[in-house]
C-alpha cells in the first residue's frame, strides 16, 4: 500500500453511502474475511456471449469492490471516516492534486480533479 502520495481525495455523501452499503453486504457475504473497499477504473472492453454471439461493449467506468488488505500493492489509501479506502489510480490521474468522487445515475463519477 502506498501512503506517500499527497493528494486531496474526498467522496460526496452519496458516494460514501454507496461504499458503506457495499461493504455491509461484503461483510455479510464473507464474514470471516478482512476486507477493505477499493475503487478501480475499468477501460473500455467487450464481452461476447458464446451462445448467442452477441457482443456487448462496456466501460470505461469507476467501480467499488472489496479486497483483502494483504492483496493491495501500490494503491492510494485514503480515510473515509472509520473506513480506509484503497484507490487504484489510472496512470493519467496519479499526479492529480485533488479527486472528488460522486455517485450519480447508478454509477461512480469523478467530479473534480
């Protein structure tokens, strides 16, 4: 885990709520696991259904997940109240001074950087 980056990271109240609700479900699903929330970026991709041949495009998007702290590598770790949130930053944002996450229309969005 990397904590040496100096970056102002904040979450809107809605984004915080979604992350906390996600973690409640993750803890209920895996009660004996030690998990931390992680924000990840997905680039564009496609999925091909092998049965129908239908191709679906997805991304880019920002998602929240849960990860064992021992599996973290060089993620930015930021406090969010009583939680510590890991963030896998894409290369083009690693030098940003400020990031603000929101949750709007069913998706996480970066509203300030």
